[in-house]
C-alpha cells in the first residue's frame, strides 16, 4: 500500500491547498466570478475525496460501481467496506449533490448562501475524512 499511500497523501495535500484558497467572507459580497471560483474549489474538494477512495478501492481490489448513480453508490460502498462512517457519508452527500449541480449548472445559477454553507463546513468534513482514512494507511 506504500505507493497508493503516497498518492493518497498527495491528494490530501492538494485538498488542503484548495481549502486554503476558499474565501472567509460573506459570500453574498462575492462577485459572480469569485462565487464561481469558490464553487469550483468545492467541486474540486469532492473530486479529491473520490480520488482518494478510488486509490483505496484499487489497492484493495474492491469493485468500483458503474451506471448512472455510481457516485452515490460509491459512497455507500465506502461505508460498507468500513472506509468511512455513516455520519461522514451523510456529510459528504451534500458535497456530492453540489458536485452534480455544479457540473450541470450555469455560473449565474449559483446561490451564495448555499456555497457559503458548504465552504464553512468543508474543513471539518475534510478533517473527519482524513482521520477516518488514515486509520487504515
């Protein structure tokens, strides 16, 4: 697992760099461009979470889900394989939902209060994720 551990720690570092770029302001005051940038960072955060889980799945030879709902099924399988807790799954579901929305929305459809809520909670969600993943590395 040494090689995949290095990749996982590289993903941890990339996520930490993303989180450091999120503004700590009232998101209602952000321009459309700043709001879209913050949304992209939150989207990248969730992609990083999935990248880490994929590394573990590949290392352990767990089958990756497929189909239209594979992202949702992937989180459920991560719980079933005891990689993350049900509590963390519940937290991550809101980022998964946002990832889906962001991938299919226009920048003018972004809501500052929704993005601010995710941005304010993301550090604690990431800390929980990192703690749960590191227990098996």
